[in-house]
């Protein structure tokens, strides 16, 4: 389903603000890919509004996207490709004061689970240290549980319970409940050089997003009709708000993640 015109305009505006190509061809045409692109760019935009964070559009070799160049995103599920400026790009998130806080925000990235199966995350956040090693060593798939993962559903009706179960099953397969074949227990690793990131834990630590029972939703609904004429769609955005509480705006929720 195509993006509502107002949302497509918003996507192109954000791309223009990042000095990327923003003409009609900049909107992906694959099934559901336009929604993924819009959500990824909204997250990047929200990061730039945080006082301690920067967001940079990068090419497939990790270099900054030249002004006016198209920001290429994967048109299907994919791995992290070998370093190549023509490969799909990503958003680099960096903390101004803590140089260890560097992450890549990616679309359609597949992660490898404990079973060996590959699981696509429509949008996922990966440590830059892991992605850079994979890119420099010929490409591949990260192992482990993403720092953040978003499943996008472009629907006009409610989803099924089985869809929720499938998502939970993927996350369970990605969680490193056992030590990787090489190295220490961690959250994310890659096999080319056995680089690892984070620590695993046998307990659920307190989290504003996960352990508090929070839910993230991004969708669209028609604006209320004031006449018999067709009215444009307006985006509804609810994210990272505890179940049963009043919804926060998308930008507020995004800032909570980056903060």
C-alpha cells in the first residue's frame, strides 16, 4: 500500500533536510518499503533533536552521503554488504560526549539466530563496532538480539495473534541465552573476527521500554470527514508508551530511546 500523500511529503522533506536527494524517485517502491523508509528517517530526525546526539546518512562503505545524492535503502531483506559506496546505506548515530556510543540504524537487515535461521528486522539498531567489522571483512550477518528492532505492518485491518507469536519467536531465537561458540557471553557478535558487544544476563533488568510492558505502534488513519469529499490521511503515532497510559508523540518516544 502506498504512503498517504502527506506522509510521503514528510519523508521527502526529511531527506531534503539531511541534504539527500528528495525527488519522487527517493520514495522506495517495494511492498512496505516506503513505510520503513519513512519510519527510519523519522527516527533519524528525532535523534538530531536530542542535544547529545547526531545522525548522519551514510553510504554503503560508511562514508557520509554526498549532498544531493540518493539515500539508497535495501529493496529486500539483506545482510550487511561488503564495503561499497554503491551498496545500500544506513543512518549513523553518534553521541557527542561518549565516543563509545555509536550505532547504525538499518532497514531490512537480517540477523542470525541461535538455530542458524535468518530473521529480518524491518528496522534495527546495531553497534557500529559490529557493523564496521562485518563491512570491512566482506559482509555478513550479525548474531544476537538487536539493541532495538521494529516490525512494520502496512495494514488496513488488525493483525492476527499468530503474527505476534511469530515476532516473539524470532526474538527468542535471536536472544543469546547460551555462550557463542567463541568468546564470552555477550548480546551481539559477528563470526568473521569474533568481535563481540554487550553482556548477556540471566535476569530481566529494569527497562522503561521492555520490562514495563510498553508497546510501540506506528500507523495511519483517515482524518475525520467534514464533507462528502475525500480528505487526506494523517499519521497517527504512538510509541514506547506503557499499556493503558496516554500516548506520547512519536518524537517524544524516539527521544526517550536516544536519551
